[in-house]
């Protein structure tokens, strides 16, 4: 599964960035995503000068927790737009960038190089849907859903025809303390 995550990560890093204001985070803000049987929490710690350090914790389905050392999104220093020091958008567990500027989350605009295909109501919030595929014949494809108010990813899916029927994974936001970000 990590190989699949890494493949998607490389494909997404080829995409361009977004514009607009910064993410609504403060020291101690966190987001928790469920990916299959695993939960990944990223906490933002104030690193000074308008930067944040990310701390990742992985919780397995048996309740065991471990530091997310080696996982994309852990121990990164990011700016207010959640770009890492190397200039790429912050990703968590390689499912894609976790934040996009709300000003870009409008139908017809582009987010990380792909068009926003729709804005719709889902689970009591407005979400922007971004569908993308990479490689020959759409070897890697997926849909990312972003909350249009806060800009945070709230769910999505990734798949590949090379993985067979049901190959791929879904992810969704399951817990946060960020004001205005609704968990379904």
C-alpha cells in the first residue's frame, strides 16, 4: 500500500500550486484522516516566523499508535499556505495536498493543475471536487474533495486499473479542531 501512496505522491508533486490567503491554522491545530483501517493525525506546531512544524501520528485499527516517521506530512516545516520549505504542497500519507486556497475552489478554476469539476453540498458543507488522472490511459486517477470555506481536504479516492477491481483507497476527514471545518 505504501508503494501505491508513493506513486500517487510523485504524480501529485508534478502539479502546480494555488493562490490566495493562508490556511486557518494556529499552534495546536490538527486534522485527522482515515485511510482504510488507519487514522493519520497531523498537528501543526508554531515554529516561529509564520511557519509551522507538522507532527504526524498514525493510529492502526487495533488502537496502537506510532509516530509517522517517514510518512509524507510528518516533521515538515510549512508556511501559512501549507507549502513545505522545498516549495511543494503539504501532503499527508501521499493522498495528495491537504489544503487549497478557498479562492481557487470555484467551478472552472484550477487547483494544483486540475480543474474544479463541481462545487456541491455534501454532509452539511460545500465541497469542491477535483478529478485528475496521470500516466498513460489514466494509470493513476482520483477525486479530491475540499471544503470551500476552509480549503482543507475532506475526502477523496485514488485508484489504478493495474490494481484490479477495487484497487485503490478512499480517505476522509474524521476529526479536527479547525474552526469552520465540518467533519461528516
